[in-house]
């Protein structure tokens, strides 16, 4: 019975870490997208300001 309890605990720990990795990756991509949009907006403003 102890082995089953340990196996279930390890399964949920692995599930938690996989979920945390997925959320972290999505947050990283979202942050990268925000930075990319900010750079594009800055470049467009500079180009339009020169005209």
C-alpha cells in the first residue's frame, strides 16, 4: 500500500511540474510578443515622425 501511495504522489508531482513548465513557457512567449509589439510600435513612430 505504501508503494501505491508513493507512486500516486510522484505522478501528481510530475503533473504539477509539467503544468508549471507549460504555464512558464506560455508566459515567456506572451512577454516576448509584448516586447516585439513595443519595438514595432517604436520603429513605426520614428519612421512616421521623420516624414
